């Protein structure tokens, strides 16, 4: 299940990236596969970071007296 959540998150990042470039009027000269190949290590690290932040937030919320 984690891999499908990660894939979904990566697709969201691709569309965010694509929308950002379009908002600046820059042409998109590559496809999603090239984007994932170029940024795969950043995507993995960022996903793990966000998951850890969410986990820490939940733990701190539920540990309140």
C-alpha cells in the first residue's frame, strides 16, 4: 500500500510542477518519466520527510493531556 501512496504523491508532484511551469509561461520540454528519472532521489527524500512530519504531528496531538 505504501508504494501506491508514494506513486500517487509523485503524480501529484508532477502535476504541481507542470502547472507551475505553465503559470510562468515556460514550455514543458519533457514528460513525466523524464521528470521522475531526474528527481527520483529528491521525490523519495521529500516524501519520507513529509510522512515523518505528519507522524510527529499526530503523535504530539494524541499525546496531549
